[in-house]
């Protein structure tokens, strides 16, 4: 992992920016993932949030806007670009180009790197994700995944997921114990709503500190500035892969086993399952009430879990 010493002062009394990078393997080759760190003005240690983008990539109007809001509160913000280093622009029409699992592993690598930064309080680093990045933020809360990626015990202190896809339901899903917040759109036809509500119930049954907020009538991407529709975008809202007690996985809509008991994907079964549950056509757009309430909620999460009592 490499910390690039490219800090640039934005002016007296203003935040600074640094470019961070770390190595990752992608499709059997080494690649470099880059991220921009924005630090509040000052010299002391501060909490931080890692920000993971969705299927459309990094946007100044979403990821950049949230990063600025965090810095204004005294929280550093690290915006990861999980696509650029892999030569990907978007996964809207091909979600296999970069998986949520790969994005989650990027987040773990970034957490390890950020925890060593002299300005960052290593025990107060959270993660915020949008859509596909929100799915990754939820995955990083699973203890089994965190333990595999970070056996030294480093963990995220907070997980915030905005309109994620909850297409993977783990059996006995024990979390790290850090608080989880799911913010969902009640009219989300891209990622769906029910699977996340159901999975949150399973997480809570295993002791997770999780809260779910559903904004009635809000579509996918309710905090964005304009509406969109992609006719050939992959829609997985009916795909729910459920881990069985023996470690195998079954897609619920099709009833097809997609992974064997070792967790290895059965390609033929996986393709059959997708042929049944996957559809095409995705859309989303802004909802003023949900957009406003989301930012208010995020500020409260940051104050409660990263800023208060410090």
C-alpha cells in the first residue's frame, strides 16, 4: 500500500486534499485503486468516513457533496474510485464488471491504509455507500468478512447504506457490532426494498445494532439531482441469493443452487438463476424530502458515533 504525499492546501483555514492509493488484484492482475482524502483544517486527529460510489461511478454532485458536508463537521472524508484503476466507467449494464464484494474489499484495504494516517483516529472510521457501494458498506459489517480481511481486529466504527441491494442473505449473519443504518426508498424498483427489510430483521436477530428508515414514495437514488432511466440496465431487484445451513447458496426466485457447500460458484446454476430473476430496465431520481432527511440523519449519525464525547 502506498500513501502518496500529494497534500495540497486549499487556503488558510481551509481543508486539505491528499491522494491515496493501494494495490488490489483484479481478474488475475495487479491494479492500483485511487482515492481522494479531504481533511478538516487543523493538525489534530479526526474521525473519518470512507465513501463508496454506486454503479455509475464517482460524482461530484453526490460523493463530492457528502464529502464536503463531512469535512464541514470536522470529519475527514475518503472518496474511493473503485472503477478507474480497473478501467471501468460504469457497471449499470454489466454488474459483473466489478462486484460489490470487490468494492467491499477495496473498503477494507482503504480502512487499513487510513488507520495509519497521522491525522486520522483509527478507532473512529466509518463507511458510507450509495447503491452498489451501499451493498459493499453492508458487507463490511459482517464479522466473517471483516475477520478475513482484517485479522488484526481493525473494524469500521459505523456503517451507513443508502438504497443498497440486499441480494445476498447470509446464514446466521453476525456483525462486528458497530452500528448500521439502512436508508431506503419506498418506491425503489432498481434495488428493491423488501429484501433489505427482511435481511435487517435477520441481522437484528443475530444481535446487530441496525436501524432501517424507509422514505415513502422515494425512488432509487433519492438524494440525486436528476432522474435517469437506462433501458438495458441490469435489474436484480428480484434476485435474492440465500446461504443455506451447509454453506451452499440458493437463488430464491428461481430455486436454483448457485454455489456449493464450499461457497464456490456453480457457473451453470448461477446462469440459470439469473435467467429467471434478472430483468432489464433501471431508473431512479430525486425526492426532495428524502434528500433533506438523509443529510439530517447522516449528521446525527456522525455526531452520535464519531464526534460526541471526543
